[in-house]
C-alpha cells in the first residue's frame, strides 16, 4: 500500500533527517513509529500525509506518488484539531461538508457522496450522542479525541495517521481509546500508522514497530509484535520483554 523509496529529507540549514531511506507498509497493517526526540517521527508522518515532501526520493500510496494530501488518508493530531466554536456534531460533520462542497481533490465537484447519516452513525458509535450539541471546551479530553476520531472515520479513510493522539489523556481513558482504535481499524480494514514517544503505547498499538535512529535515518529497524491488540497481552511476559528490548534500543540511540 505504502512505499517509501530512496527518501532523503532535510530542513534548511540542518542535517538530513532521512537519507536514502526505504520503508514499505502493506494494506491493513498497524504500525507504531518510535524513537528519541528529534529523530523525525512526526516529519515521517507528515510525509505520508502529503503535508511535507521529500528532498529526493518518493512516497507512493497504492502506486500513486504523493504530491498533496490524499482524500482517503485521515490525520489525527495531538491537539485534536477541533473548531472551538463548533459543536461536537458540527466538528464531526466538518470533513464531510468540505468534501461534498469541494470534492475529494479539493478543487472539483464531489464524485462520491457520503450520506449525512454516516455522521450520526459515528457519533453514536463513538459514544458522543449525549454531548453532540456541546462545544469542545465543555467536554473531556477523551470525548474531544473521540470527536476527532469520529470526524476522520466519517470520511471512510483507508489510511489513518495519528500523531501522539493519547499523550495528554489519563491512563484509563488512554487505554480505552487505544483498544477502540485497534478494534475500529480491524473492523474497517484501515491501515494504521501512529507516532508515539511511549514505549508501552507502541507495544500496545503496533503489530509492527519502526524504531528510528538519531538522524540521518538510513535503515529501517523493525520489531515484529503480532500479538498487539490481543486480550491480556499487556500482562504477558512477551509484552514486558518487548518493552525491555525497545527501551534498551532507544537508550542506545539516544546516547551521543
């Protein structure tokens, strides 16, 4: 589904974050991107989203080179990206309304109609019915994140990109939304790529974990984690051993 080929990316007056970097993701896989601060985790996510572009090399999704944000990629940011003056229902409907006005490419009339009852369906599914007419400032952080998820899933994406989406939430709410994300991606056949700084979260969400080095990143360090999402996995010795290995590798990569 996703292919990164010979990618080099650098900001002006900085060393490259990625240099001749290659990475492939198959349809419906769940990936977590982990690594030390400044290694390029969020930049890599933005390259997949079409918000940043390679200095050289290319990013393709379903064989199409990414030259702009694509309509079937959903992006959820750490701060939720909600309009504070709009209700929960209006925020969930935002993407659908924009799509129906401008079309999937942002320039032409719509070629695929998304029914408005899809919005109400996701509001109910995400447990937001009781707060649907409230504003973001009137609801909890977990409810704001559920609103962001509902808004994204209402657009029927095939790729979900998440940038540290649960970092500001309490432990119970974070675990609940992690489980919800896993189940929804599996049910909707969505490919998931999530950036996180938390080792345990990477091990919970990513069936494959990409561990980045300090720049420049030139090779893919992948940890297989096939039991992510399985009931009781977090209490297993396998989970604890994986977290221990990831912590050890991150410490090595963070040492000057």
